[in-house]
C-alpha cells in the first residue's frame, strides 16, 4: 500500500519526497501519515467487507451451512470491530491527518512524532486483533462484548483476550491522536482564522477529538476491569461474587454511544466542505451547523442507556433517556435541512463526490428517522436486538459515515495524489453502492419486524424471513462489485488519472491554495485569512458576498455581511500577532524543497514505530499467561513453565523496547540542525 | 399423540400482535411509521426540488433567496420539534399503560434462562417441590395477565415473544420482572434476543395460550408425577434413563431422576418440540438428538450417548410415553 501511495507523479520530480520503504516507516509528515491511514483503513474496510459477505452468504437462505456457529460468531464480532475501529475511525483519521493542518494553514500537526506513533499503534493493533484468525480464535463475544459472557467462565478461549487487549491498544492510538489534533486546532491556526472561520471539516474534527478524549477513557476502564477478571481472577463482572453485569453495559455504552458520533460527525464535516465546492454556494447557516455539531456531541453523552431499555432500569430512567435521544433529532434535522438549503439554488455539478454527499443526506434521513422510532422505550423493546436495528445503524454508518467518507475520497484524492479519480468509474462505484446498499439494508427492516433477531447463525425456513434475507444477500453482492470499482479506480487513477492542479473543483478553503500533492512544508508563506472562504474571496468574490469578512489592513476585525458592517468581535490572539496587511491570502503554485524556502521541518524518525511496537508486544503478552493457565489446569507443569517464560520474555522485552525507544525519542530534538 | 410435523404456530412478528402489550406497541408503531414515511417523503421531495433548480454558474443568486431559505429551515426545525413533542407525549402514555398488568388475578411464572434453553416454574404452592417445572414451552391461560419473574443461571438472555410483548432481559444475579397477556388462543414462537454465546440462534421457545379451562387441565396433569411406563419396552427405557447418564442432568418427577442441569422431563412426551424449540418432538428427531446432540446443536451441554439400538428404542418409548 505504501508503495502505491508513493508513486503519484509529482509536478516537480526533482523535488519529490523520498519514496523508499524506510521513508514511510520514519515519516513524521502529517500528509504521509494521513496517506498511510487512508490506505491501511481502506484495506481493513475490504477485510471487514469480506467478513460481511461471508455472513450474507451464510444467511442467504434458511439453515445455512457455509460456516459453523463458532465461525459465524467470530465473523459478526470481527465485522463490527473491524469496521468501527479499523476502518471507519481510521478513515476519518486519514482525513484528520491530511486536512486539519492544510485547512487551518499550518505546516504540520502540533506533535508530528506523536502522530506517527498513533498510526503505528493503530496498524499494529489491527494486525494483533486479526492474528487471532490464524489460531481460529477470533473474538466471538460481539463488538459490545457483554459481561459475563466475555468473562473466563463463559468464554474460556483466547478469543476475548485478543479483543480485550486489542481494543486497549487501539484506544491508545485514538487518545494520542485526539490530544494531538485538539492542540493543533487550538494553537496552530493561520492568522485571521478565528474559530468561526474554520472549515466545517476542521470543526467536525475538533468536536470529534473531544468526544474521543472523553469517551475512550470510559471503555478503557471497562476493558481493564474485564482484563483483570480474565487474567488475575478479580470479580468486577463475576455475578457469583456479587457483581452486577449492568456495570459493563453502562460503562460500555457511555463510550458506545458517543462512539456513534465519533463515526458519523467526520462524514458530516466532509459533506459540509465538499458540497459548497460542487454547488458553488457557501454552506447554508454555518454558525448553526457548528452549534448543531457541538449540540449533537454534547447530547450524545446523555443517551447511552437507550441501548439498555430491555434490562429494566425503571420508568424514570427509561423516560429520560428516551427524551434525550429524541432531542438529538433536532440538531441532526438542522444539519439535513441546511444541506438541502445549500443545494437549493446552487449551480450543482453532479460529480461523484457530490453524488455521495446527496446520498448521505437521503440515506441518513432514513437511518435517523428509524432511530427516532426506537428512542421510544416501548417501541424499542420490540425492535432492539432485531434486524430492524441492523437496518437502522447500517443506514447511519453505511448510508451516513461511508457515503461521507467516499465523498471525501473522491473530493480529496486529487489533493493527496495530484491526480483525479476517474469520474466514469466513480459513477459505476456510486450507483452500484447506492443500489446495493438499499437492497442490502432496506429488507432488514422487514425481517426485523417479522421477528428475526440479530446474531443468529441459522434460521428455520417458513418464518417469512427467506425472501428478505435473499434480497439482502443479493444487495451485499452488488455492494461488493461496487467496491471493486473503487479499488480499480484508485489503482488506475494513481497511474494515469488526470492531473489535478491546485484546485480542480473550484473549492473555497486553504488546502486548495497550494499544489497537489502539497509540498512537504505545505505553505511557503502562511496565509492570512479574512473570511471563511479565502479562495473564493480571491477568485469568485460574488460567491461570498453574504459571508462575514474582515477587511484587509484593519487593526480591528470587522464583520461585514453583504457589504454592511454588522459587528466587531474580539479578533483573537492570532489576528493580533500579525498585521493583516503584511502577508495576505495568496496562491502558491510552485513546489520547492524545504531548504529552498528556508523552512526547517522535523527530522524523520523510526522511534515512534519502535515505541508502538514495544507497547503492542507488551500489551499482547498476556496471551502467553492465558496459555500458561490453560496448561496448568491441564496438569502440564512443564508446558506451564514454558508459557510463563514466554510471557515474561515478551512483557519485559516489549516494555524495554518501548521505554528505551521512548527515552531515545524524547532526548532527540524535533529538528536536528537549527539554521 | 405423536406429532409428525412441526407444530403450527403464528408467524413470529411484532406487527401481528396477539397480546395486550404487543397490540398497544403496534398501534404506536403504526403512528411512528406513518409519520416517519411522510417526513421522509417531504425531505426527499425538497431534496429533489433543490437538485432540480440548478442555477447556471454565471447567473446571480435569486433575490431574497437567503431569507426564504432561512424561513424554510426555521420552519422545518419547528415542525420537527412539534413532531418530537407529540412522539414524547404518546411515548409516555404508552409507557405508563403497559408498565403494570391489568388488575385481574395474575398467573405467576418464574423464567430461568440457561445456555441455551428456558426453564419455567409455576410457583403456585408453598412447597417448591410441588411446582410445575417445564422447559421451552410456556403454557398460559388466554385473557389473564401472566407475571414473569426472570433470572439467569449463566449469562444474560432476553425473553422475547414478539406477538405478545417486547423484550425483557434475564440477568444473572439481578432478577427482573415483566408481564404478558394473550388475547387469543394459539401457539406463539419467541426466541432469545440477547447474544448469549455459541447457540444463541437455537434458544427458542413456544408460548401455548389456551382457554382458562384447558389451561387448568394442563396444569393439573403437569403438576402430577410422571406416568409409569406402560409396557415392558418403556419399562426397560426407564431403566436406561435411570442407570445411564441421563438422570445426572435431568429430573423426572416420581422417579429417582433428580438432575437440575438440564430440562425437567416429567411430562416430556406432551411437548411439541425438543432442543429449545429447534425440532418437532418426533421419535426420529429425539433419537438423533439423544445419540448426537452436537450434530444438531454444536456446543450444547448435552453429551453424545452411545446406546445399543434396543436400548435407544426402549428409551424413546419411555420418553414419548411421559405425557
């Protein structure tokens, strides 16, 4: 993957980045890390998709015999885990990495080496969880891993060990990246870019990072408890010792529901930036769009127990959680209406990216409305844990997140690689995906209403489910073909796609003011921003007449709408530190080496990789302890000793590698030579 | 009576209610789906209108466009809010209506979840030894509320018979309660709705709702001890049961068999299905199940039993005679 991403021809070959294997292992450039995220996440998307295809083959007809109950439970657990933690979140992370510094006019993220560390933890964690397939011991407790089913007593194999350890590893990656992006967005915006001038995607990314840093510690605690129960015999979830299994459910869903917004808000952000470029209209109601992002995130922390109506929390709790859940429909509705208003009266170009945005608006509406239906506790008691729910959240996550991310891929591929994706193949990809998605997931509403529960590896004939399941399976096969078109498009366009130039879509934001792919240093001169849409101000000022501006050269930021001054907000530290007239908005078309423009960039280093490797080895080593415990129970004393020796070698070796590399990293300056 | 085919039961469905609670939820659901369909249709139509009204890049924006769009968005949000308030109101009313059973003398049943079968006890006597204890088939009288007291022996399960009512989880160490009521006689299928491990898919149950008098008759028979073997074959079968491994896990009232790990088989012959409503209770199915349960339900806790053909024949005769 890395080598594919490295091949795009450069406008100035002599100034191209180094492209060897080691250059990718040691990169700290946010753009190359973003590219690594993109292709790794697309790979895991294909893997999770393959798991889904096997599931659909098994359920295509009654009494499916393709896979056993054991394998089926592993498949649906890994499909969910892979898509959530290894595909959609990292796809979003690819765009966070690539776009945040470009959109705010920065040369990199705040902590470039920490950024590399996040990526390596992610990819090694993903490999770790999937190694379980080799032992035929993939996690099989569902992505939600309810205790006590996931405790040793009921899941004695290593399956859940891979899951409980792997998720902790992946959490480290998300948390490190979250703090990195928050710091970047707060501190590194270009002069004049106050918060209400940030592109919508950066806003969505900003909000999501707060969700991540608040939600992931909660699941980490739940996972640490489970890990202690499994490896050290504690009783956090042992009901026989007086534990209440609802502890797991509360902790899991306090994370789990914000996680839904972690998955969907980046797609919302992408659509809000992609749509204006293709409709040639500013996003409608920018401040309301920003506030509804924040409101969705805020309310998202107060709805977790709507996943638990069936446990019987009592009428007060049920009512409150039902109410907060329905309230989320308001800010979400605001976003849908504003997107439609953005399209209304625009001069729309139906590019593939634009089609995916439109599809998000349509499909997410369906998913959102079915979501309101099970916000009501009595209605939910019928719908929960049936295929109706499977239909609902696939409309949200496939019809929402993936459509938005596909729109992002088509829109930003030329920025990332310098070449446009083929529109012809893209249209095939789009229509097959749109048709396949609806054919797969719409009939699931029906099978759910007819009483088909989730997570069953077989069903009897004659229950009215056969036809709907067959339709879903056919839809899934169409989706697979559609996805192959995407793969073909990427491979073909990397080689022979049309050259993109700076700004193939006529977009309004900073990332399009520099060459594609951007030079290592991003901006030779950091631009000064005077409105939300700086490029349109330069190229098509008519488009931004209704957008607030500050006038160039003003000491005070003046907000003007339609040429009339409407206020004087606090200009903020970024605006105060630079006199606006000195370095204004500009477009850069030439690519130089950093030395030519006198910019010092962080040195490449493999230390973050070794810290990540050491950490993953250390955190994965309890598997040997489990093996030792199994051998001990089996009365194999010698085998027990061998496994424990392996455990100590790996845990201490991993720790030594991690701590040693970390010291080495911290003692090395970010930039070696100071000119 | 030996059943030769699958018992006929109603389509397992939440939109074909046969019980008080399922009916009330279904009415509300109809309101939801109609409203949601109208909203979806309006959103799609406005989306198509927005897409159809394309402006040429050179043309200026229509005057007053921003203001009319603002009005439209504000109006849409206001309508959304109104719909949500109506939803909430109806949701509260429904929630209150189905929270407690009607004020008629209820029947009480204990539901105990096991991996992967259901145990039902009718605690209608001070002595637990006199309770009816059965498995996977819940007999209830029509038109009388049934309060289900639920617990789980191992992991979390969820009791769900969609034609009668929504779900309620069975949580180890944390008893829960719900109630159901059937409006009309019939057999209603349900199944476990919370993923509970390997054979979650094959943890089904039947609710057999009968008129009060028939139910009382059933209860009378079910409370009694097992019928004595009718002939010498069945008598030999009883010996196979008691001296083989069977009685370690299974109980048969009136005999020495007192195992509590697996389902109580006192009136096994009158059950419609075996293996948690996975198969019709026929001699052939039962024979296959006893010899190799792992082929039918891999991971089931019932071990395979190597029996001589005549032993198996005798055991089957005995079990099918336990009406």
